[in-house]
């Protein structure tokens, strides 16, 4: 897998997590702990994307 395709895959996963976070925040009964964990995963992906992109 090339670096560019790896970064694109990470961006896709980041977008998927964004959608999950949005849905979880609107859904009744979803704990703030679950939302927080999704946000942490999203942040880790963002940091990895930035690191690989050289930003």
C-alpha cells in the first residue's frame, strides 16, 4: 500500500468516525463515555494523518 493510499484510507476512517460521533450524540441512551471514546479514536486518526502528511 502506498503512503498516499494509506492516508486516504485513514481519512475515510476519520470521516466514518465523524458520522458515528454525530449519530451517537443525537441518539438517546448513548453514554458520554462511548462518545468520548469515539472522539479519541477520531483524534488519533487525525494526528496520524497529519504525521504522515508532514503537516
